[in-house]
C-alpha cells in the first residue's frame, strides 16, 4: 500500500478533494467618503460563489453550488472608533457546506449536512488604537 496503515486507500488518482470546487470566486466593492474632518462614511458589498463540489471521496452526490451576498455600512471616526451595521447572507441562502455519512451504534446508517448560517444582521463597534 502506498499509504501506511491503509490496505486499500480511498479515492483514485485524479479524484477531487472533498469540498473542493473546480470554480470559486469572490468580488468586493468598497466605498468611503469623508463627511466631516472627523467622520468618514464607509460601505462595502461582498459577493461569493462556490461551485458544486464532491461531498466525499468517491461520493457521486456533490454539494450544490452556492451564492452569498454580505453588506456593510457605517462610520469611522478620527479618534479610532468605528460603528458599522452589517447584513451577512442577505438573500438568506441555505446551502450545504459539508455532508457527513455516519453509522449509529445500532448499525443504522445516516447522514447529516452542515449548512450556511442564515441571514444575520447586526451592529458592530470597534476601536483602533
């Protein structure tokens, strides 16, 4: 065996790694404007795409592609304080990020999926010193 401890290693030459899409990209738009000498208005938008990808080595059922959009807007103050409103996963996309095949102690097979966090909105304060 080429891998110590494995009599029959999983996968074949050329198989994609689990969770690794052929295509993935990210776009970020960032904008700011000086409101006063002490206050700057800031905003950004982020778009992420992750293509379909294998859930596990040798698994014929891939995880589907997903698209996510995040928004930020706020104020930066000259004294180092910043206050930002945010909205993550604006479209409330529900996408599987991982598939797990398992077996209960009774021997019954089952599977579960980890999914993306639902739309999340909030306010964030920070201080740079």
